[in-house]
């Protein structure tokens, strides 16, 4: 290796001359003195390589510096540089160039290379480092990899190539990236030169054109080409020329009436600016304010509210941007130059706008300022002619022609009796009901109504009735001119209709208020009834009364004003009339404070429903057993005639019979209408009728009346009773009509469906006992209602007295054990075959998870699984698995465990070493139905012949037929279908005829349908 002569290093300013120790130290700190231009050239070359490959040099060098001292040996430095150069396609540094960098960064004292300084110098190509210490510093700009520009001729050829590629890609509907993505495994956008040439479609570019693309998009350091960038240039859309649309139309010149120009109908908005307002008359402050006054008066606006929020100090001044913002918020129909006129007029010397003076000037349209000085001044509203814009003035010749046109149209209107206003209003709805339509709409409506005018006459009408401030036609003025009588009549009709609707609405409000007041005064309950209703509501909802009153009692004096007491009653949630609230307020009136009520006493009276209070101060208090708590399910007990009692009994028996046949759960129908769903148990009469309809229970109006009469909720919470005259006495028919009116048409009453369902369940249970144990007393039940005939029982409707059927406790029925085992075996076989988990179908009915469900629910669940069970089978299962605590329930857990014993043995957790017995019922010789396998003598002869033939063929060919049949027996229960059985015989060339197959199916069948065959039974004679 050639060595370089290093000149002597200059001494640092801080060292003294002649001090060898300081000179040696300075020499060790400074890099070796080599040619700076050579070092800069080599570093730039190396930087270009690092920048192109995106290399983190610090990751390569710091692995050799375990102590992080910033030093390493020259051999380690060479290894790191060589490792970084190996990442490229070719080596970018020669050996002498590496020696130059090595000599420049070698410490002469220790002979170690300062790699930290070297890495910091090279990494400048990525930007400044440690900017967190000096955020305002700018790193020295480093020369990036240099790309030589193309010549003008080459640049022109390159654009032609790009254009040709763009046309090719657009014509074939392809993507340039798809040519090279198979070569780019990492999807970084770079491929090699050879891969680029292979990806270009054949015969598309010449070799010279490909070289030009390589020169433009290639990376000399890595010998790769950036095809992502080329794809961007190819797909880049040419910038569309920006067209100034304002130059495409003829702008109206100042001081020229552009609206007088004769342009085609429908093109006025294209040729002219909409809402264009020109002329010197519009630039004065009076015209602008007049326009604002009309808009403000029509919309009843108070302008000062839009500016006051910007004036925090209430000086009456705002800045110009704030004034413009207020105008924008008010949605004033002003153009920019009109806003400028306002700003210039109301701007003061400081540049702020006096909005208060502006608003005062605009508000003169409503009133006159300083009326306190002249209180007798009569303020008149603006005239209608001033608010409504009239027709425009025309030149004399056009005025004469316009008069002729109007006269012609007026004659046509009188002759045909047309009403044009509704037609124009349909188009005016889209524009905001401003009384204006566009020229196109105006021309179209005239043509629709056969009011034909020439094109010149049409433009004369435009110039006559056009609102030049908006560029639209004032059709209301046009209609008033050609048909004044109809116009006036039409406006009067609209005005009268509006007044009639307002008056009708006021009358309805008055009638509703009178009805509400009359209803509140018409029915007044006693204080005890009112308190009972509130107690029932509080007891049902578990409400704390004090929460609604103590917020009003700030001093905790337990006395609040009467208005606050009535307001608190409204928060409780009980529907009280005005008279009921007045009765409560009067009952709890505080004698010590005028106009106050004692809410604490009211709270104590209401909360008696929860029991006695303050028992801690009375430990010896004995609770009275005579205190009866009012039930929230109290019914309004109404007496029934013998005819109604018999009708009620027949209706309930019919409903019970219907439910017994349908086997459906009734309660969900009612709970769907119980909005609270927390045990209130009340629904409206219409909902009660809907539930009966959903259950397909048809009841007549008379039957429905009796049901409502028995299970209507008491409004007062206590039992109500009315004396009813004798059926033979006078007034019976009137009373019956009154009752029907109350119980059918009065939808305000509620039905207690919980007590109704309890009665149905009790009757069905009684009927079930009668079916099992005899019909003792059935004759007496027909004459009685059977709905809790004991009038003293709380919560039950009162019915006529009658003999209660006495049911004797029956002896235990005789159960055939063999029949029960056969039934259970059938259920187990189906559960084993179809992999049925019985408990999943029954656990949904057990909301409390206590292991038992009603017999009705047990029937519903098991009928889903085993639809072929008869009524006798169901009764046998209900009896065998009947709950020991309550005979009305079935222990479904015990039944499920018995059925699921075919899968496993219960209690394996306690005895893990025990093995469950396999369930192979057919292999043990048990048959589900022995009558299926009975054969006639002729069938027995055929069976013997076919079994002998099959036995001979199997023994000769040594075939294991059972193993093939077991492949179809996935659950290993010993049966397969008849089709599977015949398929196995055919595959073994043991074919049988149809008659022989019927005999085999009858011999091996396990059910009456012969759908499954016990193939294991065939193994005994075949082997």
C-alpha cells in the first residue's frame, strides 16, 4: 500500500511554542493532513452511494465499538466500508480512495480510526443531525447525487417516447406498472436494467429509445431504474387550459340597458350575470336602503340583533369585517358594491362602521324615532304599492304595443275563465314563493295555457314586468293586469281560507281546554281514594316521595308553597285531575303558614304502604296484624247476573279448550304490550282484544264485555261495588246499555292480565285432574263461573255463588313398566341417532333455573323433538317425571339425564376411573317394534333362500360385509338406511331383487316405515 507524506500540523492557539506535550496532543486530535479536495471528492462519491441505497452507517460501525468510544481499528473500518459497498450492484470506491478516507480519520496518537466523525460527515447527505439541541441551525447543504441533464434534442425525443407509451397504455387499457411488478419482489419501484428491457413490450421501442429512458430514469449508483417515476410521467394528464368563462359571453357595458337586448328565451342567464344591477341609480345610498327596508319589512327582521354581539362595549361601532359578517348573517339581498356603498356611508374617521345609525335608519319602515316627543303622531304602515314592485316604463312605441297585447290577453282570459296563479305558484315554490319566475318558466306557462304571443311580443312583456334587480318576471303584477277581478278574488279566497283555518284551530283549542277543565271538575274522589291510588303507584314503582319535595324545602321546615306542592305531585307520576290536586293541597294545608302545605305529613301517609317508620325509637312496638296492605292488582269488582256468570264460564271453558289444543304459551302475547315489563300486569282494552285475536280466540262483544267486567283494574286501588237492580226490575235494560258502554267503548280502563292468566291456568289444571281422575262435580262447574267465585278472595272477580266441585284425591295410576321402557328406548334411540340434546329445548322455559317447568311447557318442548308421540305417551312421561313438590310441574332435568345416558354416564367428575357403558341397543336383541319383523310363511321361505345364498357367497369370497356397512353408521348405533344397505350389497356383487329387498327390510327393520335397518342382526346368519 502506497503511503502518503503528511505535512506537519499547525499548533493550536492555546498551546505554547516549544511545548512538545501540547503539540503531540493537538496532533492526536486533528485529522491527518491530506489533500482536502481528494477527501471531499471521495466522500461525495461515497455519500452518493449511501444516499442511493438508503444505508444507515451507524448500524454497521457501532457493532465493532462495544464501549461506544467512537474509535475502531483500521481493519474494522475497512470491513464496515466493504459491507456498505456490498449492498450495491458494483463497488463505487477503489482501494486508494478507501485509504484516503482511512488516513484522514486516523488518530496518530492511538492509531485508531474516529468512525463517529466519519459517519457524521457522511450522514449530512440526509440532513442536519441533533436539531433538538439547535433547532434554528441550518445544516450545510451537501451535493446530492448529480444527474447530467439531457440535451434539447434528447429531451424532445423523450417526450415523443412518453407520448407513444401513453397512447399504447390507453389503447390497450393496461398499466405500465404491470410490466415490471413481477420483477419487483419488494414493490419498491426499482428494477435492474435487464429486467427493464425484458418488461418493455416487444417491437414497441428501439434500443436507442430504451437507452434514453434508462438515462432519464436510471440510477447510476445502483444500476436500477425507477419505473414508478416513469409510470407517473406516462399517466400524468396534460394540464387543461384554464378558460375564463367571463370572456366567452358579452358583458353588458356600463350605462347600457342590457335587459332590453333581444336574446333567446332560456339563455339570458348564460349571456348575462344573474342579479346584475347596473346603473348609477343603484349606487346611491337611498336606493340601497330602500331595498333593505322592503326586505326587512317583508321578513319582519330586527337588524340590530345581528350586530350587537360584535359590540361588547355597546359603543354602536364595529369593524368593517364585522359589519360585513352581520350583513351576511342577516341574509340581506345585497351585492358587493351595494355593501361597499353602506360601508362608505356609515364609516367614521377611525375606519369603524356605525351600525346603530344604520339600523335606526332601516327601522323607520316600522316606526318613527323619538315618538316620546310627539306621542299623538299616527304611524302609518308602508303602502302595498311601495312594497310590491309595479311594471316598468317602456318607450312609447313599445308601450302602445304592450297595451294591445294586454288587451288581447284580457279578452282571452274573460272568454276562457282561466286561473293562472296556481300554475305560476308551482314554479315559484322552488324559488322561495317570491312572486317571481324565470323567463323560461313564464314563456312555458303561457304556451301551456294556449296564450300564444310572438317572440317580439314576449320580450316586450319581459321588459314590462321583469324585476331587474333579480332578473326574473313579476308574474303577480302580470296576472293583476290581465285579470284584475280573478286576481282580487283569488287573493281574498286565500286570505279567507287562512283566517278560517286559524279561527278553527282556536276553537279546537278552546274546546279542548273546556273539556279538560270540565273533566277535571266532573269527577272528584275522596281523599282516601286519592291516597290509595298514590300508595299503589308508589308501592309498585318503589318510589321515594321525599325526592320530589325536599328540593323545594331549602330550610327543611317540612312546609312548601301550594304551587310547589302541586308541582311535586305531578312529578310522582300519578294521573291526578285538577280537583284531586286541589283536594290534596287543601287536606295538607299548613295552618301556621299561609299558602303552604305540609309535604312531610303527606310523605308519611303515603309511605305507610311500606310499613311503620321510626321503629328504632319504638323497639317495643308490635306490628298490628290487622293492617292490610293494598294490592296493586285490585279489581273493580262488579256484580254479575246469573246469565253473565254462565256466559263467563262458557267463555273460559272455550278458551281453555282452545289453548289445550294449540299448546301455546299465552303470557308472551300479553307481556309484549306491557310497556313497563316490570310486573305491573296491566294492558289496555284494545291490547287485550288484540292478544285474544293473536291467539286466534274468537269472542263476541257480549263475551268480551263480561271478560272486561271481571278483570278491569280498579281506578282507586280499592274494591268498587255498585248496587245492581234485579234483572226483572225497572231500568235493567238502561243499566245494561250503560255497562256495555263503560266496559267496551271506554278505552281509558285497563285490564289485569296477570289475574286473568292465573284463572286460566287454575281452570286448565282442574280440567286436567278431572280428565285423569273422573268427572266428579263436573255438572256443578257448568253452572258456576269458576273464576274464583268466592267474593271475599282478594284479586278475584265476583261471580254468582254456586256449588264448588269437590275433587277426590285419586289413587296412583297403574303404570306399565314395560311400555314405559319401550317409550324411553324410542326416545333414546332418536336422541342417539340424531345427536339431540334435550335439555337445550327445555331450559329456555325455566327462567329461574330451578329444574322444573309446567306440563304445558314440557309438552311444547318435547313435541318439537318427538312429533310422533301420542297423547298417552305424553301423559305417561308427565306422570313418571312429575315434580314431587308441585304436581303441576315436570322435573325436566331428571328426564334429560335419563335420555342423555346414551352418550355418557353422569357423575364422571366424582368417579373419573369409571367407564360409561356403550349404548348398542340393536346388538342386544332389543327391537323398537317387534310387530314390524313379523313375516308370512312365503316371506320366510324367500328370506331363508336369500340368506343362504348370501352366506355361501360371503364364505366363498371371504368378504367382511359388516365392516362396509359400519362405514355408513357414523354414530355406531347399529342401523343404516335401506338405500345404504342395498348400496353395500351391490358394491360387493351381492345383488338382490326388489322382492328380496322388501323381505330383508321387513326382517331387519326397526320402525314401521322401514327407513332404517339393523344390519348387525344380519351378521349372525351371514357368518
